């Protein structure tokens, strides 16, 4: 009985930790998958007027259970260099309010996001191959753009591990974790 009394709390702490970090790992994988799904839509949508709503809608659809899409705190659509290492311009969205876009066929898309900055609107995305490129855009481009989709996800603790972590020290937040995942794609050219 004495050994059980000494080891049971440690056993339950390890068990709760495994469960919590399995949920957190799943949320991180879902965030990465949603970023990839949004990036693929962004690459195909190019400079379509409803491109941002289509990207945000794809991200919403890709976030699967047990991850909670309402925990997405921000999404950034970025124009980058071909390797994705340098950001030239970006449009940022927060998950609040609603945004409605009209597709070229006349149908509308509504997503639960609000733009917080619009430095890279769909009209400024280049999807024309050289030699023409997009010289009318500012700055002029000689080839198609590379677009990145970055998602920040706020993961809240689901078990009492957060309060236990607070007792152990400051390295982990007592409220949860934050994941940022980013995928980069070359915009599909219009032939």
C-alpha cells in the first residue's frame, strides 16, 4: 500500500501528460494540414477576387476534430521569395466577425474572419508566366508569385496538466500552447 501511495500520483501525472500532449500534437498536425490545404487553394485561386475567402474556407474545412477551428487566432497570406524565407507583403485575418466574397460565378462565400491588414490583396497576386509576368503590379514582377499561408492556433489545456505545469515553473504557459504553421506554394500560372 505504501508503494502504491507513492507511485500512484506519478503514474496519473504521466498518464494525464500523455493524453494532453496527444491532443496537443493532434492540434499541431491539424494546423499544419489546414495551412497546406489553404496554401493549395491560394495557389490555384491566384488573383481571383474571392481567393481569400476560398483560402479561409479551405482552412475552416481542413481543421478536424479534436482540434477546434475556433481556436485559430490568426491567418496570414504572404507574398514571399521563391524559397519562402522572405516576406514581401501580407494580408492578415483574425477569427472574429465575418467576411463575404463573391465568386466569378456570382455565388458568395462567408467565413468567420475579419481582415486586420491588407498589404497583399488578391488583385496584387501575379499568376502570369514570363516573358509577360505582371509588369502592371507594384512592384513589377517577371514571374508568378510565391504565396505562403501561415496559421496561428491557440491550444488550451484540456486536462489539469496546465495548473500542474504552473507549479513546476515558467517554461510552459498555464493557459495552453500556441502553434504557428506555414506552408509555401508557387501560384499556378494562367496559360
